[in-house]
């Protein structure tokens, strides 16, 4: 059972890494249409904050995985993905 739990935690870390990469691509694509400097800085600050949060989640997940805390490792690793999803929905839904 520990093997399957560790695979789940690793899958959560891969999911977060994939979400972070997708966020970078979407942000780079949106920066092509930005003309003012303040919007550019706002997008880049979101990218930096969410990237750091993802790195912290993945590193914390690895540390918890090494301590055999599989469920906690999976939860900690997938939280940045959930936050990125909420941020994406918020950016789409909010009025400009």
C-alpha cells in the first residue's frame, strides 16, 4: 500500500509542476498583448509568486514523502495547483 501512496504523492507533484509550466506558457502568451508597464509587472508578479509557491509545495512534498507521510505529501503538493486553478478562474470571471 505504501507504494501506491507514494505514487499518488509523486503524481501530485508532477501535476503541480505541469500546472506551473502551463501557467508560465499562458502568462507568456498574455504578455504579448500587454502595452503598459504596470500590467506587465502585475502579470510577472503573479508568475513569480505562484512559481515560488509551487516550488515550496513540491519541495515540502518531497520532504514529507521521505518521512513516509504520503497523504500529507500529496495534499501539500497539490495545493499550489488548486490555487493556480482558482487564480485562473478568477482572472477569467472578474470584470476588466
